[in-house]
């Protein structure tokens, strides 16, 4: 039985229903009692408490600690890799991540997700008149640039106000009514106990567990008690990011905690409810940690892609009266594309192969091409496509114009020699 207890704790942190399904029997009371007894060897009682003032526990199993410290190590490594980027690369990475994070907010909050161009213009503050649906995105975008210097009661309230566009000393508005449990089934504390619960959250930061587990538990706390009248999920993300940044995980503001806090999936809330019913946060933590692992992998992929892409600013090009392009082909046969691309790369070694390939197949005089076409046909993300097309325009292959709200690129013919 000890072996089974270890397997249902260390390999998978199974709840009673999952143990029932494994054995295909209804009564597993004795088995699950043995599992709980084994888990008691790793039990850590936290400073977080439920609505009835019962303390939450976490089973600090070897697997949980290994995964937590692994993620913390990845976050530190990612920030180091970010610091090695040049200024242009840092800006591109920050823009890509900001778009990703705001898109997570939009998916959860809006009926229609804005276009990529809208996100970019919003981030760069280029939209003069914001529609009501974009206001929350604009304010959240600003909040990502405001950081607290201490994790205390007042600053937690301040972060909630910032998301609402209030950067003043106005009083924080805490929850005034009972929590709506239709979507989120977690039992919350009473309105009168909100201050006490927030102070318990502050005490929790002194608990002796990995910081990444504390940050994730903070999200659970906000989903459980919903201490503010407005924007609790968004507040959970911002508080989580600020806490980690104060612990020197500075990459935290570029990590997508928003998709966790704003999740509306049934399986997500089942895990939350399981944690509340059992007073064991380990169910929730084991459910979320794989997402963070994937997020770290994504961040690493983005940094690697940016590092491997030549910076436009590093390319020395002199464009005076002559065009810095090869002899312009009137038509390009399919059989000749590879040869044409290779010739371009020999003559212009600063070009990327995808740039040369796109140009070879999109060089008809009088036609207009878009960033979206490059993204689709060369299988890249939007920001890579945008930088690639702008680079081609800078080198003189295309003339960049604007058609309505969209940038378009038309080939430039070479003058007769």
C-alpha cells in the first residue's frame, strides 16, 4: 500500500475520484486514508486560510519542490538571456510579450479580440480615442509599467486602482456584496473579513516555501475571496508579477499569469474547488505548474528567435540614387525560385532566406503585399514578419506605404543601367 500511496502522491497528485477511477471501485476510503497518511510526511501548513479560518496546507513532495525550483531557475536564466539582447531586440521581445498578455486579457474579457495592429497601436499609445472595449486593455497595459517597492496592504490596493486607471490617493474600493458563485464556485470570506484575509496574504509571503508557489497561491487567494469590487482576476495577475519582481524574478512582468487568473474552464475550477474542500493547495499547484513550464519554453523560443534574427540596426546600407536590389525579374518560374533565392543570398548575405524567398515570389511591379502575407506564407509570427518586411523596405526592395489602417509594400523596379 505504501507503494500505491507514493505513486498517487509523487507521480500524480490524485484526488479521491481519480483513485476510484483507477481501481474502478466506489469505496476507496481505506486506500485514500493511506495516501493521506503518506502525504502527511510532506505537509506544510501555510498562513493562508479559507472563509472559515481553516489553514491551507501544501504537500511539499520531492516532485513539487523539484518542479517549483526548476521553474524559478528557468525564470532567472530567461532574464539573464533577455539582458544579453541589444536594445532593439529587447524592445521586440517586450512588444511580443505585451501583445501576448493583453491578448489573454482580451480573450477572457471581450466579445471580439482586437487585431494585432490594434494591440501594437494601443501599446505604443497611438490610438487617440479609445472605444469602451479597449479601455481595460489600455489601463492594464499601463499597469504593467507601474511597480511597487514593498508588498504591503496599501500597495495591494494601489495595484487594483491602477488597473482601473486610478493612480491617485483615492480610497481602494473593496468588495461590497457577496461573491457571485455561478462561475467561480469557491466560498469567499464575508465582506467584513476582507482586510483580515489580505493581512493573511501578506503574512503568507513569510512562509518557507518556494516563491513561485507563493505567487501561484496568491492567484488562488484572489479567485477565492475576490477582495475588490472590480477586476479581481487582473489584480491577481499584477500582484503575482509584482511579488515575484520583488523577489528578483524580473522577467515576471513578461510571463503570462493572466491566462491562469482569467481561466474560465470547468477543469480549472474543479481543481480549485478540490483544493478548497480538502484545504490542500497541492491539487491546484500541480495542475498549474505544467502551464508555467510551457510558458518558460515559449519565452525561451521567442528569445532564441530574436537572437538569431539579424538586427535591422546592425545592417549597414547606403541607399543614395541607386537601388540596393538585384535585377528585377518580370516573372519568376517555380523551377527558378531556389536558384534566384540562392543568388540573392550570395549578393546580399545580410538577407534572411525567408526574406529572399518571399521577395522572389512576391515581386510583381504594381502589386501590393502585406505583413500578413509574409507571416502566412513564410510561417512566422507577426512581429517577425513585420521586421522582415520593414528590413526589405529599408534595403530598397519594397516601398512601404499605408492603405487605410494597414501598411503595404510594393516592389521597386531597378533602373536600367
